[in-house]
C-alpha cells in the first residue's frame, strides 16, 4: 500500500510561537500538510531552542515584517492558495496588521482561520495575558492536580496549553477543513485555551453535579483518594503505580504481595479501612526496589506498573515497537530524539522528513513557488520586508 499522508496537498500558514500553536501545526505537518512557519524579522519565535526544534519539525520557515505593507501583501498572496491559517496573537492584532480573518477570507473564501488565545476573542478576559497555570487555574483544572488541597502541583506536561489549546485547535481545524471541501466556504475558529481545558474537566464536573462541589486535589477516586489507585514509593525511591481499581485486579495484586486478607478492602471500604490498607501497602512496596517489583509482577495482570523516567520510556520496547521513538541528527543541535505521530492509520507511515527550519530558511523557496520574480524578491529583501 502506498504511503499517502492524509493531509497531502494542504497548505498551512503558521503565525504561532511558543507551544500550543506550534504543536497544533506540527500535528498537521506530521500528517502531510505543507506548514509554512512565519516568523517576524526581529525576535521571531523565542521558544527555547531544544523545544523549538521538537515542535517545528516537518515545516518550512520564512520571515516577514508584517508591519510593512509589502510583507502584508506577501502574506495575502500566500493566503490565496492556502487552506489554513493559525495565529496566536492577542485579540485584534492580526486585524490591525491587515491579515485577520476578514482580510484573508476576502482573497480566499475557503480559508480555515484559527485564532488560539488564552481566553478567547470575547468575554471580560479577552485582553488578559496568561500562561498554562493561569488558564488551568480559571478552568478549575489546576485545583484538581496534587496530592492534597494544600500541595497543588505543577506539571511539566502543560495540560491547558496542550489539551485545551493544541488538541482543541486540531479538532476544530480538521472539522472546518472537511466542511470547506464540501461547501467551498471556510470558517473562523475562536479557540480559547481556558475553554478547551474546562471542556475536558469531566470527572470533577461529575462530582459537582452529584455532590454540589468538586472534591479537593488528592481526594477523588483517581486522584489519590483510593488506596488501590495510588502511587507508592519503592525501596530505591522510585514509584510503583498501583491502579488496581477493579476488584479482580486488586485481588490479583493482593496475591502478588502476599496479603490475600486485603482483598476485601476494595474501593467501597470505609475511609479508615482505606487509610490502614494504604499504610500497609506502602510498607510492603517500600521493602523492594522498583526492579525487584517489576520482576515480581511479571505476568500478573493487575494494572500495576513502574513510573518511568522519560529517558527510560524512550528505550522501552513497547514504544520502540510502536514506532514512537525517532533518533535523528539535527544539523545545528546534533543528536535529537523525536516522538512519533501518535495516530497509526492505514496507508500512512510517519517520518521526520525535515528538522525544524532555521528562521527564514525557506523564504526564497516559498516566494519563488508563489510566483515572485527574482527582481521582486530582491526588492523585498532590500527593504527587509522579508528575510
């Protein structure tokens, strides 16, 4: 079967920087879209170099000074043949630059135009700055992360940015793109990272609906409130993830640890019984190293596993077998490990076809493809409208 990317032939103009937008367009690029990363001629995308190298693979890069009318005209010319525009500026900025949805739709009615912001294009917070922790905080999600309500935790996987911003945007873009192919009309997408985070707060909302309020961090069924769904420290300071939520798994685990008497202390146990079981399990788990526990649990189907460090995950046979680890050589950074595209689909095999572009690396190439003459390109470069 031929390897045909599902978004082959789709062109994306990517005005985003930092994390939510670039990861969104990275997913599109990984599925075969021609993503043109557009940076300004000053600081550009000021993301840390190792992060930038990961989230901009499979893209081409150009530089435009969109404060200059000539650069705006270049953008609109590129937009005529584009399918998608993704931007992450504060509300109103693209309109003032002359590259907002109305301006782009005037030259390309089929365009799918996605704006990613913290709080959206409307509402009292529309102009507020923010970061992942702020969006998760307002959305009621940060309140749910931690071992208890007095020790809320931060995650190095920013759930608001990536779940609320990135994945919500990809979902909307693909839906609008599908509709545009049927109707010939594009859509404007207003994605608020805080909205996308709130939309996925399913389990705490279930508590609000049933009990009138969410339980504090560490107090709900899968956030630490149960002894049979909890992390436990091993003798060598590592962590064993005991997720034996269903009775059959808990009973198997009790057999493995030699405590069949704990089988009756299931998820319906009283708080006192659960606390006592937690103490006893903690003592047992702390008696062996993580490696010893892995050997002891070999073949036991009980939803108990090691908590790996990322560098260990990258060497794990499961993820290697799934093609999720790609060891590459970056022309400027040297050895660079990428994780693969997470959706396996027939007729398509993911690959890192190009490393993240240097700022402006493909400016000349893109302009020539758009039909600009060498004299026109020279004039644009001389005025520094493009680089």
